[in-house]
C-alpha cells in the first residue's frame, strides 16, 4: 500500500485509527474459551465490528508468540481475515544483524503478508535495510516510544544537544524514503510533536498510547498532521477490552467509534472536506 | 543456572563456547531435506557432535520464525533436545512496553524453558524488568553489537563524553544484579573490552562475532575475562556450516574443537588449573 493510498483511505473513512490486536488469552471474554481457537474468534468479532471505523490493524506479536506454535497459526489466520483494504502492521519490534534481519523480513513479509513491521533502531542501518528490500513493504522504526522507559536512552542528550530519538529520526531518513519508512512516536509526548514533525516532515507516524496510556488525541493531531495527514493513531486495550461480556464486540465498536468521530472532526478542521 | 554454576561448567569443560543454532533451511546440507523436520535433524546432529565442547547453545529465533508455526515447533523440540547441563539462550532481541514484554517473557520462559533471552535496550527499564521477575532466568541486554550498524547509535557520544552503549552498561546494572544480567558485546570491538570490563566488572558477556564476522578470540579473552571467566563466546556459522556434505556434523565438531582448544589454553594461562 502506497503513502498516497493510505492518505486517500484516511480521507474516505474520515479515520486515521489503527486498532491494536493485543489479544490476550487471559483478558478476552470467558465465553470465548469454549471456541476451538478463542483468540481467532475474538479477533474476527473485533474486526467485523470495527473495520469500517479504522484504516489499519496491528497485532502485537508477543501475544501470539506466548501461545507457541498454536499462537503462530492464530496470527496467520488473523492476518488472512483482515480485509485487503486495511494496512497491516506486525508489531514485532525486531532487529538483528543483516543475515538474521533478512529472516525476520521473510517471516513477516513472505511467510505472512504483512504490509509493515515495527523495528527497534539500536543495532543501526544494516539491521534495518534487509526489511527495505521488499517492494510495497514498510519499516516502522521506533523513535520515541510511549512508555516511561523512553527516558532512559531515547531522551538522552547527545553531544551537540540533540536527543537520541531525534538522531534516529534524521539518520533513518538517509536509509529510506517516506514511501517506505514510518516512525513510532508515542502519544504520551504531545509536547515533542512539533519538533518531531520538523525533523521528519513527510513520514507517517504510528502513534501508540492513546487511551489506556493516556495520550491526548487532539494535541498530537494538531501538532502531528502533515499535508497527507501523516498519522496512524493506535488504540489497543481501550478498544478491544472496552467490554468483557457477550457484547464485547459492540462495546469495542462504541469505543472505536468514539475515537473515529473525534478524528473526523480534527480532519474536517484541517483538511476541510 | 546460577553464575557460579556457569563458571564451574566452564572450568570443568575448559570451554566458554556458545554455539549459535542459526539453522537456515537454505544452508543446511541438502541430504537432510528428505527428513520430516530437516532443521530439527540438523540441530540434533550438531548438538550430538558438539555438546562436550561447549557450555551453551543459542538458537536465533529469526530462523525458526521464518518457517511459521512449523518453525516454532522445531524450536520447541530443539530446546527439549539440548541437555540440561547446557545454558540455553533465546536470541530474540525482544523488548516492548511492560504488559507486552511480560508476554514475551512468558513465551520464552514459561511456554518454553529457555535459561535466558537477548533483549534490545532502546525502550528502557520497564521493557526489561518483566523478564527479571522470573527466578533463575537471565536477561542478556544488547550493549555493543558486532555489526557495522553499531556505529549509528551505540557509539554516539552523549553529553559528558560517554558513548551510548556505555550508558546502557551502567544504567542497566541499576535494574538487576550480575546474577540475572549479562550483556551482548561484539567480538568485533576488542579495543573496547578493557573499558567495558571496567564499567561492568562482574557481569557475564555474550560475545558474538568470532568466526564469520572476524572477531579475535585471544584479544577479547585477555581484556574480557573477570574472576569468574565472565565470557560466553558465540560462534554460529563458523561451526554449524563448517561442512556442507554428509559429514557436516563431524566438520562442525572440528570447528568447535578448534575454538575449544584455544579457549582451554587461554583459561589455563589465566586460571591455571
């Protein structure tokens, strides 16, 4: 999916919402546990109930890996179930030396057919470049994450006063164009969005941390928008666990709809259609 | 396995060799492809041929993930086949926000029973701490990796002149004792080992990059040893692909033996038994 296509789908749906399928066997509604594949049943119901409200789905791989080989099958089937119209993100935060990163790329781009994968930048260019050799596939590089630990290293000042995550933003743009490279920027840092948008004007950002982690949609949108919207805002727990009973999918839809309506308003203000 | 136990096994075997099971379906000997599970057959033969020469095995998870659910089963069976006497490392380079890292910890420490896992530090303390809540399990944190990209961020100078990887070494020691925390330090940086050993005197280092990547065993051992040896030196491709024919296990044994003999000599010089 190209950047332009993502942009057009956002305008069409009046939504830049990404829904995180962090589907945890210990948190899904109890009545699903009698299903042959409870997580798959949960994911399908969530997708059915929300697909008109979002433009992307992001399974976090940890929740599938923790179920072993069976979880991997659930992930494959979930990906097949997501409509082709939606951008898919393997939230895997991988990254290894070149010959190994090629294998991770093969896992997520060939063995499965994700549109994109999240990558940790610590190991540098040759750990990222193998993912960039796939046409129409995206790298979403961690820049400034939404968790408290982002202050340990990402916000360290380098000589020359720049913070580490800012170097990640500028350095990585030498490796790939905005047609293949997005950045993860946590919604818990709205005060940083203006400078981040200056450093990476054309890239899309994947923004986790709205909802359960407390990020402010309005602030990050106002500072984070670029001419092609440039934002995919993710909510996981706030949507998929909005309900805990038999009406969980309906409750998830309400939570997603609540965000989508705010997004429509913010898009209207900026892109006025 | 405790630090003391690792130390004693090293002295007993006169080896601090870790063998990397980066077992690639495209590189294993062709005659194995008729086996029901070629990678498992390969791993078993390598383990049988080398287990008296090494103290640890390190499957790199990428090679198993790239085979999907089937690869995950191969990984589980490989782990079961490694003798209990050997330290096992899931080379996964994971790291995510707290509730997600707990799932990765569950995947590798509960669903499977690895002794340790490699973790990327970029997301900071709360991405690492969930792995530390498991007794007798180790975190092996990336500090200075062996690949060219280590210069992009890891070697950046921070304000106060320290390099980023040095801050990782000192900061992470606030999170865990040397009984639970090792560091990855690539063999391709022997000139850094003296200062690294000063910054993290008691921790074990997992040292990749000897062999295929060109690291120098003698230099890193002289500068990297501490009183409890403190080094696990990994070789992957240099051992497991030493041969390509039917005698591949024998050739792997020769390559492992070559390293083990050098290690015995270096241990003798330093610990003189």
